[in-house]
């Protein structure tokens, strides 16, 4: 079995994974795993834009309160505060990487054109036309590809964590030393180890594995109302993930694009 070793292994090549890679790569050798192509996560599909306090008169307190209300008070307030307070700097960083946020037309206004979306009491959304995520993904990929310390590995899906129980000398310490990853087309498995493993979606790793295994049983009949079936399939997957992995998924957002994907789902299961 092929074995690859890095200082840090990051699972995922979306906005979270590539940002983490770029932040670490000046001092560490970083490997980034993607289960498909580099751009085939949610990031490249995001459309509307990114929220931050950028408008004169807006405040972090207001953005935090709007976010707590939108999350029905279930959000972790410290996380909300951290994200809101760091959002303007994150947007500056993306602009410096080359994300061409739409500018405001005319002099004497805000630097970027801001839109206002549901739940926000101010105009906060910077955007690149209606394809913000694609522009963000492209800029991050370009920067990561140019970095000598970053290795981008596509089409390798992490299927299991490597812990002490896999070692020649058994250890029950639970420390994660790497992952086994499957090449989805060629079918071979490779071992990726590192001093540190970063899974930006770590809390949902288990649920993702369940989705992987349970998705096949979700049947979508193309002859009936697709919308109803897509929503039911999402709820079913959530139900199985919660039952099998003992995770609690409180919110799941359903995008209209899932309806477009419904045909692919049917095809994937030979229907
Ligand atoms: C249609 C749509 C519109 C959206 N619009 C907006 C918006 O306007 N504004 C906004 O803020 N957010 C929006 N979002 C949400 C936003 O896109 C996501 O929150 C964000 O992109 C998540 O980034 P990420 O890096 O965590 O995940 P992703 O970009 O999804 O990346 C996940 C990565 O993990 C990899 N991966 C997953 N499992 C494995 C595995 N087992 N092994 C190896 N690799 C694996 C994938 O290959 C991928 O590279 C939208 C999402 C969608 C789908």
C-alpha cells in the first residue's frame, strides 16, 4: 500500500481546507486530500456572497445579534463572536489573494458593493456577481498550487482514521495518526499519515461516513414529485447519520440546486 507522510494532513480542498493549508504552509509540509476534483465541494457552488461588518454605522454587536436570532439561540455565542469579528479581515485576505469582489460604483461610497440578505439588519454581503464561491475557490486553489509546501491530492476519499489500534504495537490512546483513503475510480487504498490531521468538518466526519454508506438506500423515483423526494432523502440521511453515529444534526439547509442534482442521484443508483 502506498504511504504518504506530511507534517499536516488536511481533509478537504474547499474554502476551509485551503485556507488552513495556506496559513500553515510557510513553516510546515501540508497535504490536502479531496475526495473528487479540487473544486467539487460546496465552496464553488456558493452564490450570494460573504457577510461582514463593512457598512458605515454597522457594528459587530448588531451582526452577532442578527446571527443569534437566525440560529434560534442555538449557536455557540463565542464561535459567532469569533467569526463575526474576524470576517472583515478574512475578506481583505481573500481580496489580496485576487478575489474580484464587485466594487461600489461611484466615489465616496463603501469600497465593495454590499447587498442585504435575509436576517441581516444592515447591508453586509460582499459578492462576485452571483458566483462568489467559484471566485473564492479559484483564488485559493491558485495560491495553494503555487505554494511549494502544499501538495494537493485529488480523487482520494478518506474512509477510515488511522489510530493506535492499527499500529504494530497496539495503542488505545485514540490519537489520530492519519487516514486510509480510497481512490474512487481505480479502487486502490493508500495510507496518509501526519503529525497533525485537520478535518475542517471534524464533527460531521462520522455523519459523512454514514451518509456514504446509507445514501444508496435512498430511492428517488424520477416519476413523482422530485422536490418532495429530495427533501425526504435529506431527512432520511440525517436520520440514519444520527442513529448510527450518535450525532445530533439540528439544521440542514436545502438548496434548490439539490433538485437539479436529483437526476444524478437516481443515475448513481442505477435507476
Ligand atoms: C448551492 C450553495 C450555495 C451557497 N451559498 C452560500 C452563500 O451565498 N454564502 C455563504 O456564506 N455560504 C454559502 N453556502 C455554504 C458554503 O458554500 C459552505 O459553507 C462552504 O463552502 C463550506 O466550505 P468547506 O471548505 O467547509 O466545504 P466544501 O467547500 O464543501 O469542501 C469540502 C471538501 O471536503 C472534501 N471531502 C469531503 N469528504 C471527504 C472525504 N471523506 N475524503 C476526502 N475529502 C473529503 C471534498 O472533496 C471537498 O474538497 C452555499 C452552499 C451551497 C451548496
